[in-house]
C-alpha cells in the first residue's frame, strides 16, 4: 500500500525504543507491489546507493538511487525470502544484498524483474507487455533466476551451524532467530 514505508518507519522506531538490536524483515510470499515502496524502503537503510538499474531493449540503462535518508543504516538487517518473493520485493532484496546491507535467508526468489506496461485496447481487453528489465546494483539480471540468498535454509542443521559461524558474533543470534521461522 502507499502507507507501507510510513508504517515500517513507525514500527522500527517503536522496536528501537524497546531495545531492538537487529531487524528481521519477512518478505516471504510477498509478490511485490509498488516499486516506489521498494525505493522508499531501500532508502531507509541505504545512503545514496544504487538500488537498481532499468535496462530497455535497446540497452539504455537508467540508474535508480536511494534517496539518502538512511534512518536505519546502522541496524543489522536480515531479510527472509523464498520462491514467492517477487517483483518489487525481490528488487529490494537484491538492492540490500548487493550493497552488503542485508543478509538474505531462505531460498532463491521468484525471478520477476521486468518492467511491464498495460495498454487498454478498443475492444475493452488489455495487452500486458514488457518494456525493460531490472538489474541489481551489481548488474545481475534476476529475470527467471531470482536473487540468491546468503543462507539457504534447505541445508542440514550441521551445515547451518557452519554457515552461522562465518558471520560476526554480534549477528549470530539474529541469524539463529531468523532460521527459526523456517
């Protein structure tokens, strides 16, 4: 919805007042929504960084940057994602991952990173067509491939422990908590 970013800011501020030390955002089964929300939410965590590129069929590339607000740039951030995380939700996930701002936990995202338009036709029907695609800040085309996670949950408990140990001690508890959602 159009209030998503404001609701998120309000919720994070309340959690910070209660002593929150890290944040887990659950984007699982999130089919996307307004691209502007992805831009606004990315801007809460990133100061003047590339969020994504738009590449049209003629290979013209347009860069979209975060607004530089970064109200929460110092909070450790973890995103839960899966094969049903799509569109603007996975564009946000790719932006935060590529900028090394969030750890992605779960499974590879859906892979819908296309710019689409709807053309109403005279007979009352509509035509949906693709005009461009989105690339992550590292210029990865996630169309049909999705965004890969940092920690895949389709591994054994022993493998999870090995993966967790690779992260700084101050992040390990949040990762363990994140994994408990799977």
